[in-house]
């Protein structure tokens, strides 16, 4: 008991029982253990109040979940993903994915002043989870009308006052109550900027008593004051200072609590989510110490009168979609990011991916929504409210090293809403051993046809197979098998792009390519003049079809990949005097899947061929080396050097195995096989035993710079082995 020796006997035959649950981060899992004991005794709770994690657990119990159901739900969650802005790769559009997978630092700025974020996380994933779990009570705006009446506490950051949230959007209210400062972004409700209620009132017992409760059960999972030994860092000291008032207040509040339950959670912290099972059990143990008191409380006549299947459904049927707060970004743009249409049934996983994709654009500070019930059972209207971001300028940085381009530093400037409300301009400047650039202007129309312009300049020098640049007669005259080349490629494209079936990207466009290839190894008739193999402008039209659901670009554990490309080259400048029209078609197909918790496989198949004139060989296929962003028709192939195997057609298969020995530490093995040559599809040589094979074993570490990789490769045809190194995201 608290201050009393027995439960107060009121004149009424059935005293009202209130339950107050404090905040405490991961330690709030103990609330679930207490609720399991309360359910086992069939105790009737008449009102619930909670703060922060207490609000999350309390709101779900109030909406009808049992303690046992909450145990199952919370144990199944990955709270690292829930708390962080962990945006699945497959949730992003192709443009945003390509644009985001090469930078290690992104700095927003306005008027040449950096804008630091207000928190580490938006809290969007917390809101998404709560929205899903409270769907069955979405039509109850008055929290007093929930199966068990409920309220939670937040703090108005402008006034420093505690705010009681007892109506509105339940998921949004609970998200506000748990918006821990600096970790989660504040939540705006009724024009109030709200943060974690624990800042002012982490145990709202007085407010609960004011609801007419006669008996209060209180579960306190707050920290006590730390000792000198534990005060060894600035954060721990700041937390101690913040806890002075809260702990002081709890002395009086504990005395006012009729049944005060204090689980033993001294060995856990507010972020001990991986210890959820043990923390829940600590709540069970603490509640059982109060069994004699709990057994005196009123009980349900039969059982808790909730017969609904409250386990969240896998999908939701959406009838109408209403969007509020968008001024610059069109409805079509938002729906395109959500990958959502009206009058459709969508899986919750797909819906959450769409929400994450919208958030990943960084065009919106917040995205809140609720599902409105319709006259048709199990069919809802989606009511969404967005707050558009005023930040449109971003400075981004990246670093990279590989065996082809060597060291490189990437500086990017991105400007959104440059000319139109839904456009973006991005310029990469790549400085290092080989200066390069990438420029893109993109007008994003979501599900409608989007328009883009891109320009890229790429250069490198390498000792490569002479056959790609010398015909048989030239090779016999020079006697060269390899030549040192300097390659420069500038490619400019205009394209239109649309999304269909939600995950496919279809593009059509025109391309201008200026290709310059020269060598000091081979001389022309003019003494000491560098030999130009190419100095040509090519014009072409193209079409591409892409599907990419890999969960990770570098170490995929699941997903499918397809990239099909067709180019028709119809014009070349005067340098290529023998030019005749030709086409190149190629496709990549990949499938990644998990074999066990740590072992995954990726099966990757590639192929391509040329149609028409064969006199232009500089755009033929060339296999060798390792890379993720090769230009033109250069293809990776373990065991052989860059541009070592050439031809106008090829097929290649790769089997990769990835064993994650520790988190973000990978042991990899790969075997690739290929046939490449001239006319292999006509001769049938493409289906024969592979002419070229290569193997690689390596170690990879996922760092904030990007992957750090070292690979030992070997090819039995040459009896030769090489080491490959790579650091950082590819760009």
C-alpha cells in the first residue's frame, strides 16, 4: 500500500479504480507485466492515465488490448527501427534512392546558415505503429468513450505547462506525450508545440483522482538519483539535474497512491529495449508482491468485455483520400510518394513504406493521418495533414576509394523548388584523381509523367584490352594486347518517367553522348600526337524499365532487382566515318533471399547484345573489375581486370553468399561465370559451358562512410589472383 494500510472503503458498493502509468522509456515494458497480473485477477479498471511510455502502453490497454496481447506485440517489435527514422530502402523512389545512397553528411541551410534538426528522429514510425494498433477505435475522438476511459500528459514547450490530452487523434496524442526532447521532434496539436509530458508531470495521479477515482493503482518505472560513480559524463549529469524535481515530486505522489507498484529495474536504462522480456517479467514480480491488495479490488462479472479480434489486420481498404496543409506540393505528388490510390486495398507494410517514402523526401516536417470509418464495414477514408518544410537548400558530402577511380571527394549542392514547387536541382562535384560531375534537374509528378534532365562527365585512365579499340588488322600491325587509355565521357539526357504498379519505373528519352578515348601507347601517322580512338558525338533514343526492392544496395538480404535498357544510336559525328545505325539491349535480374538469420544469398544474372552495325566497338560490352556505378557497357567481373573481356554480346551469372558474423560485419563469397564475344547469340555460344569464371572471398564492414571492402579474387583460366579494395558509397 501507499500511505494507507488498507484500501479505502467508500460508501459506494463498487469503488472506481484508476491506473496511472509513469514514463520511463524501455523500462515502461514493466507496465505490461503489471497488466498481465491485473488481467489474471480479472480486475476492473475504470480509468487510465499515462505519460510517455506509460501513455503508449496505457492507451493500447484502454483501447481493448489485453496484457497478454501487449506482451506479444511489444516483443515482436524492433524498437531501434521504431524509434529511429529508419526508412526502408524500398520505400524511396528511384530518384531519391540514387540521390541518397552516396552521401555521408547532409546539411540543410537557409540564407547560408545551417539549420540543425530539432531532434534526432521525427517520431514518424512511432506514430505509424500507434495508428495501426488503434485502428479499431479511430472513430472515437473522445478518449472517455474508449473501452476504458483514458488521458495522457504532454508538455507545452512554449509555456512549460502540462497539457492533458483526452480527445482528438489517439495516436497523435500519445506520440506527443512521448516526444522526448532532442530524441523526437515536437508534435503540434491545436497550435500547441508539445513534447514529452515527463518533463513536467511524469506520474499524473492528481489529475486521475480528479476524474472521480476512489482507488489508484500506480506503476512507477522512473529512475532514482544516480550515485557519484554513475555520474561520469555530461549526459548523465544533465539527466540527474532533470530528475531532481521529478524524483522529489514522486515522494509525495507515492504516498497518495493506494497500491504503489515499483518494479526492480535498476539494471536497465530508458533504451534497454533489447531486454524487454526481462523488464516485463520484473513488472509481473512487482505486481505479485501486491496480490493481497489487488485481490480486494472490484472485478468484472465474467471477464473483461472485449471480444473483438484486436490483432492488427495485414491490410486496409481505403475509399477516399483527403489531404490538408499542402500548398506547394500537389495532391498527385503526395499520392505518388505514398504509392497510394483511392478505392484500393493496401497492405499495412506497403502503406507504411509509402509514408516513409513521403517523409524521406524531407519536403515535409510532419505527416499525420487518421482513418475515418465509412458506412461500409472495414472500409476507411484517409484524412492526412502535412506541414511543408521551408528548407530547400542542402549541402552534402561523400568520400570514396576504389581501384579504378582511386580517391575521390564528393560535394553536392541540392536545391528544391528551384523553378517549380515540385522540382529539384542536384549538382555533384567529384574531386580527386579523376575529376567528374553529375547534374540533374527533375520535376516530380508522382504517378503522372515526371520530367528530368541529367548531365554527367566521367573520366579515368587504365591499361585495358586493346580489342575494344583496335580491330583485328590494327592489332596484328601493332602486336598489342593491352593499351593504356584515357577515357572521357560526357552524357546528356532528357527523359520522361512514370511509376506503374507502384514499384516499376518506366522511362523514355533522348541522349547526347560525347565520347573521347585516346592513348599514348599507340601513335597516329603524325609523330608524337596522341592517338584518338574516339572523339565522337553520338545521338540516341532510349527506354528503361526498373524494379528494385532490395532492402540494402550493398548487402541485400531480400528483394528483387530488374533493370532493362534499350538504346538506339542513330547518329554519330564526323570522327566516326564508318558509322551505321545500331542498337544495344541489356538487362540485369537479381533475387536476394535469406537462408538463415545470418546467411543470405543473391542470384544475379546479366546479359546484352548489339543489333545492327558492328563497326563502332567503343560502346561494346567490356567485363572485368569490381564496381557499382560503371558507365556505358562496362560490367563487373571478379577475377579479371577492368575492361579485360570484350564483345558485342554477353551473358553472365553471379552467386553471392553473405554471412553477417556480427552486426554490419560481413564475410562474403561470390562466384561469377560468363560467355562474351561477337555474335554469341547467333552462334549459340551463349548457352555453352562458361568460357570465363572468377571467384571472390572478402570482408565487408558497413561504416558511416559507406562499405569498407577487401576482396581476394581468383580466375582459374589465368591462374591469377588479385586484391580489390573499396571504401565508401559509390558515386
